[in-house]
């Protein structure tokens, strides 16, 4: 289904008001819902999860404008329902893309390492040490090392994994920004 | 499904869950606060296991065919691979540095130790030498002070002797110019100071003033040659007549011969004094005679 609806600032204001009467809180909820929508479309293996998330927002804003929302007290549930519809529509228009080869670990560029070095430098000493030790071993040595690391920090293995996951998330976001900046510089210099 | 655990989420992500269970998981994504984080964490773990090559064959196939389809996960995989190879590369660099360090460490350690020991030994040697020199200096200073004190003592003694000598010379001058100072009841002897090398002949005679109280001669003669054990002195008149004699006259320590010839009948005139050297028994030796001329005047 192709939508003719166009996003306006009034529509966005109405959406934010629907999410929360507090403007800041509404903004934070908007970001949170968008992340969940993207993850939903990723889990459904969509090739354009961000765009589908935006389409979902557009559809919800349209519904607010036309007052066709059925459960106004549960915005997240409403978004989930709309997202499933959007996915169905996307499934019908989806074209099969040629399968890409997975990125090999040894095939990395110098800017990638430079950005990573920079982002590692922004971590605290403890975070850097934790993530370095977590990934420096393989096989049986890895298991022993991670167990001793968890004991050292007074954590169980799951808590250690969560900490590593959080640090890696910070690093990944930093790395992504750094690479985007590098790409921009590259484009500007061309 | 109230709280799907990690295993269920893992199955969902790998496409192993039936549609109804998958829908339940997705519903949780929009209703539970922490569920998004759980999904992302399990995604990371699947990617890590894929890079570590620790997945089962079925899971690995599911990752490659199903899980890695979205670009977001491919980016995650790329980043995780970059992070892992960077960390392991750093680890290898550190290890090779440590190995290198361990390899050179013993040599370096022994070299530094040897230098330290050598420096310590040199320092100890210098300190000991310094102490030895200091002790030597102290001892030399003490010895010098002792010698200085001895020299001062000798100087004082020499000054004293000099004073005594000057007194003696003064007394002799008095004797040469006249008579010994007369003591109460003592006979007066005319002091005759002879020279070791006496020219021959009466013209070179030692001239002295005769006093009425003179009762003899007191002869003094410095000995320049090796002295004899004893001497015999004979006083003769100008015509060769023996007037008086003394035997076994022995030289004094200072190398001077000093003796008296008593002769109360001395008159003005020329006299001859013959000195003959002798052995330890007093026996005169023929080749040791010396003659001195004395002229007494009124």
C-alpha cells in the first residue's frame, strides 16, 4: 500500500503528545520505540529496517490525525500491530537481493583499525582491560580466562557477558560514527 | 511464554522457532523494557561464537543463511571481527615483546649485575685506598711532628753547645792572651794553643808572654790526622836539653790533645816541644814525631 500522506510538524507534535504530555519524555519514548521497530524488522530479516520503522511512524501519525487509533492507552502495542502490517506490505513488494558474502575477519582496512584504536582510547582503563582480556584468547583458554576474569570482577559469567556487551555497544556506536566521518572526509576530498 | 529465556531468543534469532512462538517473542520486544537488550546481547553472542567457530554445524548454517541476512548484523559481524583481530594482534605483539624481553633479559640482567658488582668493588677499593692514604698521611704527619720536635730539641742542644763553645772560645782567647784564670791555691799553667800543621824553624814559633807565677805549660793541639792511641810529650830547651816530659797522653773525644807539662823553672827563651805518637801500651812509634817551637817572652 502506497501512502500519499506527508509528514508535517503538527503531525509530529500530535504523535509526541500522544506518547507523553512531557515533551522530553515523549522524545525519549520516540527514540526507544524506533529502536524496537528497527530490531523487529531486523529480526524479520528486512533489508531496510530503518525505513520500515519510519513508515510505521508515518502510519501511526496518520491514524492519530484521522483518529482511528483503537487502543490509545497502549502506544507500544499499537506500534507492534502497525509494524506487523508494514512488514506484510513490505513482503509483497520485497525483491530478492543477491546474497552477499559475509565479511571475513582478516579483510579489514586501516581506517577501521584507526577508528577502533581511537574508540578504545575513549574507554576507561577498566573497560579497556575488561574487553581486551575477554577477547584475547580462543578455545579452552578462552573459557578459563573468562571464568577467572568473572571471579576477579566478582561477577557471574552472565553478568560479565552483559558488561562486555555494553562496552562493545559503546565501542560499536563510536566506531560507526568514526567510520561515517571518515567516509564523509573521503567523499569531500574526491 | 511469560519470560522467554536466552535459549528461546537464540532459537528465534536463528529462525528455529515456529511462527506463534516467534510472535510471542516479538510481542515481548514491544512490551518488556529489557527485552531489546536481551535480543541484542544474544545477537552479539551468536556473532562471537560464529567468529570463534564454536557453533554447531546447524547453527552455523542458520547464521549464514538466515541470521546474517540483515545489513545491521553484517555490520555487527564486521565490527566484532575487527575488534577481535585488533585485540589478538595486540596480544601477539605484547607476547613477542615479552618473549624478546625474556630472551634478552638474562644477558641484560647478568651484564647489569656484573657492572653493578664491578662498580661496587671499585667503590669499595677507592674507599679502602682513601682510608689507607688517610692513615698514611696521619702517620706521616705524626712522624714529621716527632721529627720536628727532635730537630727542635737538637737545635736547642746545638744552640746550647754553641753557647758553651763560644764561652770556651772566649775563655781560650783569654788564655792565649795571658794566663788561665788563677784559682785559689792552683798552680798557674801557661796555655799554649798549637796549630796542627806547624811550620818548621824557630821563626814560626808560638809566642807567649811568660808570667812570674807560671809553673808549667798547658798544651792544646787539635788532631787533624788519625790520632794515635797515646802520645809522649817532651819539652826541650833551644840547645836540645830535655827539661820535662809527660807520657801516655791520650786524645780527648773531640779530637783534641790537651795535657800539662809541669816545669816551674820556665824562663824567657826558645823551647822545643816534641810529640811522639805511641801504641796502646804507650810505646813510642819512630815515625810519628812532630816538633813545635815555642818562644816565651817576659
